[in-house]
C-alpha cells in the first residue's frame, strides 16, 4: 500500500498516528490537492490506497509560497497514474495477510476513462482487520519479597473505506481544469483487557 512506499523514502517517518519528515509535521497532497486529513484518518486512507495507483511521490522539504504554510516540515505530494491515450482501463486488487494472531484484508477497484480532452476516474478501496498487542510487566519488591505480574492485552479492530472520483479537462499540454471528490470512513475500536 501507499504507507509501505512512503516508509522507503529517506527522512519520512510514519508512526501510528502521524507522518513526519525530518521530525516535523507535513501536509499530504494527492494530485496536488490537500487530503484535509491528519493523524489516524490519514494513515488509514494511505493504508487502503494501493501502491499500483501511484505514478510518482514528491517530497518538498522547503515549500515555496505557492503552497500553504501549514506544512512546516514539508509537503508530500502523491501523484496518481493518469491515462494518456483514449480509452479505458480498470484494475482490481485484493490482499490477504495474517499478523501474529489475526488476519487482515484489503481490496481496491478502479476505473479510468479518457475521451478527447476529458478524463474520468473512480476508485474504491476497503480494508479491515484486527491488531493485537500484549504487554507483560514484572515488578519485584525485594525488601518485601513480593513479585507482581501484570498482563495487558489490546485488541484493536479497524476498518476503512475510501472513494475517490475525479474529472479532468485538458485546456492545453500544460494546463487543465479538474475536480476531485473524496470520501473516507475509518473506524478503530480499541479493546483493552488487563
């Protein structure tokens, strides 16, 4: 997915709820447009976006005045693949994995149609699974001769759905007018047992 690709870029660090470049917060753009998401929602969007849709990733460490100053650490612009010749193409991907205890799955489908100067695309993705983490703490009090063993288990089911619809009309070789509609639904429901 897109998160796996971003992890390979030098200076980009992805934690559970944030993406940083050289330790500073960044703004993530898709095709030059802000995602308007941050934290967990942004990570889940990128996790459910397949890397096969990526044409190029730009990392702008010191953005010019052209960009909003919100990204003090820089800007990551994810450019998606666009059809050049007339016609259509479609893609579908399905991934199934298994972590330490629970399985996870993700699937994406997309269609792209170009006729004349117009290009229309539609993508849908869905992912879900369950994360598992177990922590054990041992405390010894030598003066009292006591040992305390504490065990905590976190079960975090998650699911995410994304839809992206775009329309682009080319004015000439370098200029175009475009509209992009995105929708994202993500849910994490942490369960904790101690």
